[in-house]
């Protein structure tokens, strides 16, 4: 642990302890005052006190990455809308497997509409023919339609996972940038606190006549930069929180929203081939491309099946009047028909050719997707590896060295062994090293998120 990290954690612990002491004194004072109230007032006051304490505890609880991720998956409207699209594809499977509806036709004829030879019997010669017909689908058309619809649902599910993968990368980047903004703000506050001690010591030296007024003014004027850095860090932190809340679709006030996580790097990195193999198994967009080939093959089989002949079977019942059929034994008859379309010209040739071409197209798209997976993994891996190589000397050498130089030059300046310029340069170099390290940690975490995106799952926490 570096000196700055130790001081930041010590300051945070002191601040939390001080807040707890102040809150304890306030609660004790309010409880003593409530003791002298009437019994009914005391009960309501105790209840209000408990509610406020509970609200304070909930408002100050920071969210971890797992909690942020779970909240995002439950509340993000883009994911919800896309999940409903997958449900729509699932519902289309029902439509694909439906049988054709039977047809019913009612024919009524033979009704007299005008007198003939002085006789008019309107319904005497009327006869009715109810007809039922049904189209019989051959060559497994229903089964192939269902299989194609199921494959479309699987493709939609894979694309939904791919959308979630992309959005989680954006969420992870916003989470990391929020942690980085917090680290920069803590560093700026620690620097200001340290510099205030330098100002206090310099003021004592000024009063003792060890330094000139102009040297003290130059030291005190430099405090403006520290204050500016704090304000800039506060603005950046609130901006990152706003972006994170937008992804979470959350309306929590900024002062009541906070996140917490590990802001550090690990030097352990698996070989590149391990990440490649994981990506081939886990990338949902590659899985969707492979599923597209299977659906194209099914659609080609369906096109061939749709080129076959489907007969239509029909049957009817006829009630004949005495005029049309004088024989009373033949008043009621039953008929049967079969209708077979002659597929002489249209045998679905165009759709057969199109689906056959679509198989080749999806195979080429799969090859492109597989090449893209390797490219994404390789480039992301190099970014992570490069970030680790840059961070190692900082953690092993430069952070401690910058702290040691700052403390040594400060001690020398306070005892007249170093010039004011050396002192100011040492302060500036220390801040640059610490800020650069925090930014490089953020870059490493973003690169790790990019590698997780390329692989298709979290391989680096």
C-alpha cells in the first residue's frame, strides 16, 4: 500500500468516525429532549427518529458491481424491450405449427322468385347443399415451419444476449469511470490536506523570519491549483454518476447514490489461446451466426416442401326437393370431392434457389463473425497486457519514489537545504505521478472490460 493510499484510507476512516460521533451526539440530545415530552409525543418522536436513522443507513450504502449489474438487468428499458421481442418470436412458433382451418360452404338454390303458369310455390323446389373442405399439407410442412420458427427464436435469444453483452460493457465502463473519479477526488483532497500542513509550517517559518514574504505568498497561491483540482474532480464524479444512473434507469439523487469496488490491477494474465477458445464458445453473436446457417438449411427444406402438391378434400350433403328429384328415395344425398392443383408451371423454383443461396451467405457471414472474434480478442488482449506492463513499475517503484522525493525535498526546504523551486517541482511531480497512476488503473479496468466484451463473459473481474 502506498503512502497516499494509506493516508486516504486513514482520512476516510477518521471522517466516518467523526460523522458517527456527531450523529450520536445529535441523537442523544434529541432523545433527552424527547424524554420530557408527553407520552404520546414521545412515541411519535421515537418512531420518526427510527425512520430517519433507517433512511440515512440506506442512503449511504454504496453499491458493488454485482448489485449494479443485477439492478441494470432488472431495470434497463432497452433490455426489457429486446426481451419482449424474443417473447414475440416464441409466440410465432404457435402460429407456425397451426393446421389449416376447414372451409364450410352453404349453397341454396331452386327457390322460385316469380309465378309460372299461374302457380307460385317459392320454396317447393329449393334445395340446400352444405359443403365441408379441408386442405391437407404434405411433406412435413407444419413441422418444418415450426422448426424454422424455433430456430428464429434461438437466434433472437442469442442476439438478446449479445445486446446485453454490449450494454454491460457500457455499464462496466461507467462503473469504472465512477471509481476512477472517486479515486481522483480522494487523491485531490489528500494532496490539499498535505499542502495545508506545508502552508502552516511555512507560516511559522515566516513568523520566525526563516523565509521571505514573497516565498510564502508563492506557496500559498499554489493552493488555488489544489482547490481547482478538487472542484474538477467533484464535477467529474457527479457527471459519471449521472451517466451510471441513466444506464440503470434510476432517479436516485446524486448525493444518495454511491458505488464501491476494487480499483486496482492484477498482473496475472492467462495465455491468449485460452481467451480465444472461451470466446469461440461464449460469444453470442458468433452463436447467432451459426444458428443462422441451421435456419437457412431448414428454410431450404421448407421451400422444397412448399413446392409439393397439397390436395383439398371436400364432402357435402344435399337435400333435394320433389321438383328436382321426384323419387322420394333420393331426397337426401352425400357427395365427396378431391381437388389437386397441377404444379406444372409454379413449383416454387425461385424460393428454392433463394434459400439455397442464403445458406452460402450465412456460411460466409459466420466466417466473418469468427474472424471478428479473433480480432477483438487479440486487440483487447494486447491492450490489457500493455496496461499491466505500464502499471508494474509504477506500483513497484515510481509511487514510492515520488512519495520519497516529495517528503525529502519538503524536509530539506523546511530546513533551508532546498530552494522554493525544488519544493514546488517536487510537489508537482508527486501529483502528476499519483494522478497518472489513477488514470492508468482506470484505463486497465476499461481494457479488462473490453476483453470481457470480446470474450463474451467476465474473465477478468
